[in-house]
C-alpha cells in the first residue's frame, strides 16, 4: 500500500514494489501542511492503483520475479556451447551492464528508458566504435533472452539509440613488409616460424590453426583436416607447397599432437604482436588477422584465384545456393588454384 510520510517539511509517498521486492519513496514537492496532506493522499491512491494494475498485468502475461544475476546465469547455461571468446564477450558485457543495473535487482526493473539511457552513456565512453557496438550487440542478445523467458516486459529500442558498427579500413601487409616478416624469422624458433608460415599461406583464423594436429596433416596429398570453432564444422582443405617442408619438420619431431604449441588465441596473438613490434611495423595497424586479410587480398586481387575456392580455403560460408549445397570443391581443385599464390620476395 502506498502511504504518505512526512520528511522534514515535505510530504513523501512511500510504497513497496512487489515485483522488485523493494521499498521506494519519492517527494510530492508539497509542503507538510494539512491542506497539502489531502493532495498527497490522492497521489498515493493514484500511484497504488497504477501499481496494482501493473502487477495484475505482469501476472497475467507470466512475468517472473528473477534477479538480473540469476537471469544471466540462465543465459550462460543456454549458451554454454558457444565459442569461449563469445562467452568472454558475454561476461564483459555483463560486467559493464551491472555497473548501472545491480545484479540483485529484479529483471522487471530493466525498462526501455533505462536501457536507452545506458546505451547513450555507453557511446560517450572513450572506446573504439566497434567495442561499443560489441556491448550493444550483447545487450540485444541478453534482452531478447529476458523477453523470451518473461523475465521482463518486451520493448523495442529506438533505432537512433542502437549502436552501430564501424567499417574499418582494409589493412593488408605491403610487399616490403611481407619480405621483412619472413626475413626476420631466421633467429626464431621452429614453433613461431611454423606459425607465421601457416598464417600467411592458409589465411585461416587463429582459432582454426590452433586445432591443427599432426595426425590430420597429409603430407602425401598436401592437405589437412581441422575443426573450426567459430563455424562449428570439421573441414578439409589443401595447403600450399611452400608449407610442405614446415609440416614435415614438425611431424618428424613429434608425430602426434598439436602442430602449434600455443595454449590459446590470446597467447598466439601476443606472440605475433611482439614480433611485429620488434620489426617496427606494428604502428601500421597490423595484427594477427592481417595475415588472413593479406592472403585473401593476394589470392583474389593479385593472383585472380577462383572466389569459391578461396572461400573454401579460408573457411568462409558460401553465399550462393550452388556452392553451398551442390558444388563439392575437391582437394585437387584447391591445389591447382594454390599454385597461383606466390609470396612476395626480394
């Protein structure tokens, strides 16, 4: 029941929110006189009617009284099979989200205006535009989950408030920098040497190359099979002739197990970043992903390799029905196209 309380010289209204499980109070702005007390009681009655109506509506549509923390744990359970990096993105969003929305708050407190205010404040932070958009995307995923399980009432975020991605410049290695990258490998260990060669000659994602095992490398047929964590698919592709001595050396030394000795994508990325920094070319915006972009750019623009085969080689999904459902691209066809690919040299 909403009640009138006197604080100092002002009438306040105090009420218990059954959905949130909290007591709230707000000022009426009325001086604490007997005349104004009647007005305050009318405000309290009107507020109680709104609360009663809202609670009845929530009950009718099955809105559940659940904390944000409990809902997020449910959200993680439903998404437990996602890639570890995706789970990390979810947790990063949750940490930022709960700076404004306390974990012990009821999900019904998550409203359209509050979320839009959160997004607008998020845009003011000194982050990259795509970092902000990442938070925005995860927010959308979480909200849709809350709506699906009736943890809060459904609402639609204003399109002008939504975050948007930034299409960044396509940065690839220059020919001179490719030469510098490979010339600098002379004093590097076999593991790092193999990493750079595999990244450059395959164009695969870092998460993909980490799944390569010696048992799945066929040096006779110049092909290997691997599992793509992002696409959740087992794939088999041909590899470039220049990688043959690399794979033979690795297999001769350990015969089984992972081809590359890196525990995770982060460690691999740090190793590449340190190397590019030591070469003095990290200031050009180069990252581990630049090897993938460079392979695709050289394959398509410099050597005019078949687009469908390039997609197959790097693990992109085919966009057209013919390639996606009917065209079985053979290892021999991939090997034929890969012969066009040449590494820039002095």
